[in-house]
């Protein structure tokens, strides 16, 4: 029988583990980069970013716990078994070996290692060596999924939070300069742009996966009854979301206050490096190295574990260890393609997957309202999928000007990347009405 103190300790450690799993490469570079562009529109942009970067991951955790489904495939299979399988595979590959995992090593290298490279070092060879060492450590840590709470929640995360606090609080107390005028689309709709920017963290996608890690870790720690397990999972999600929101706000402010001193830079990695060097010189770069390595390593460990467990389940002929080795090797190779290439390749997939993920999360909460009828899932998700495919194609290859003009004119909010909202709402309302009408007609014929 666990004591109250041990339960509280487990809850805090689980929440911190979840925060560390979420908080990786994109959670550092994207708010820092956004901060430089938001300027005096800081507050609405932060609120938008926190909505998708922290709020949606929380909803994803709660949705998985609330739905009672064993994994994201089972949840998405409420649309159809084929859709559930394809959606789950696309999601796991996106947050795993194709995009998010390689990015953890590349960002760690760009922010933490490059400032210390001498002229004699080849950046390409240095990245190759670093990525091998980075993923070797991540693979070792992922070999014991049941120890993730102890290894990450009780060790890595407190050090990570302390390091982030030192950097961000200093910039808050002693800002580098005044806020400048907002740039680009942040001038006109900062909340929406911040909302869309939050996609790039990939945390809403990962939440449907990390929820299973949390549940399994809690079960292995002795929390097996349904109600305590549900409360602990949701509580851990809330703690992680609060930590994420605070860090996002501080990092965004740090980026916004840096413009007067260092100007607007090309990416968040450069912003973080120069801010750290401004305050503490070489010691600042060492601090940033600690932050980035801890953040990216813990995320990589969680992703290796989650992806390996899932693919072993759908293809048991290859062991968990075999999939872990495979995904680690793929990530190591792709990490050497560079940060810009990874981001450019991932954005079209994200603008497709994110709306689908948001809609399936919301439908899971409304499940009892329409009694889980497949028609509602199929119509709502189908219309969202159509717009998502269009948005992904536009991002990757562009659309004909006539078609683009038509979509901007007749599809609400398409021009700001939110064109999926109205089709999803209309699809939900119409399909629910059809289901209720069918039910009413059936009752009248009895």
C-alpha cells in the first residue's frame, strides 16, 4: 500500500517526466524565433502558441485517459480500422524517426556544440560523430521503458528546469532591450500565427503517444486501479502543461527582448546562442549546452521507446530492441541532413496531421453526445482530411493561383492556415443531426 507521500512523489516525478518527454528541440528554437518576430504583440502570440504548444498536449493526454483506448490506433479506428492504422503509422513516423527524433540531435548540435567548434573541425564530420554518440546514449536509456520515471522524471528534468530558469529569469530581470514592432503576419493576427507556430513543436501529436507511456509507467509503479490511474495521468498532464506554458512564455519574451541588441536572426538556435553568450559569454554557451542536451535527449528517449513499442505490437516478428535499433539508425542518418532540411520536409506533413489530431481529440470528448456513431467520426474527419491534404500540398508544392483565390474567398480562415475549422464544424453538426434524425425515425417506426 503506497503512502500519501510516495503517491505525491510519484505524481510529481511522472509529471516532470512527461514535461521532459514533451520538451525537446522545437520547444526551444520555435518560441525563441517567434519572440523575435512578435515584438509588441507578445501577449496574444504567446497565448496562441501556448494553446497549441501546451493546451492541446494536455487535451491529448486527457483524451487518451478519458477514452479508455489502449493506444492512438484504437482511438483513430473509431473512424475506420484502415484509417486508424494509417493515421497511427503516420503519426508515429512523424514524431519518431522521420522528423522529431533526427531534429533532437541536430538542434542539440547546432545550439550546444557548434559554438565550441574550432576552425580545424569539419562541421559535417562533427555532426556525424555527435549524432552517433547522442543516439547511442538515447538508445541505452530507452532499453528499460519501466525506468523512465526514475531516469527522466527524478534526475534529468529537475536539472533541465533549473538550467532553463537560470537563463530565462535572467533575461526577464535584465532584458537586453525594449520590445520592437511586430513583424510579418504577427502585426495583423498574432494569436492565430502563434497558434499555427505551435504546430511545429509536434507536442499535440506526441501527446497521444506519451499518454500511453505515462499510463504504463504508472501501472508498473503500482497504480493499477482505474480511477487513481485516471487522476494521476490527468494530473501529470496538467503539471507538464503548466511547466511548458511557463517556459514558452519566458523563452518567447527572451527572444522578443533580444532584437534591440542582436537584431532579427534566421532561426531560434542562433537566437539562443547569442542570448546566452550576451549574458555569460562562454559560461552561457555551456549552460545552453546543458539545457539543450537534457531537453533533446529525454525527448529522444521517449520517442524511441514509444515508436519501438508500437511497431513491435503491430509487427511482432521484429522485437522491441530490433525496432529501437532500426529507428535509432534511421534518426542518426537523417540528423545529418541538417536542421533546415528536416524542418522544411516536416511542415507539409504537420499541417495535415495537426488538424486531424485536434479534431479526433475533440471528438473523443464529445463521444457520448453522439453515442460514438461512426458517421460523425467519418464525416467530420473526412472533411478535415480533405482540407488538410490541400494545405499540405500547398505548403509542399503550391497551388494554382485561381484555386488559391477560390479557397481564400470561399473557405473561411484558409488564408491564415485555419481552413479546416469550418468544414470540421459543419461536418460535425450535419452528421450529428443526421444521426439524431435516423434515431428519431427508427423510434417512430417501432
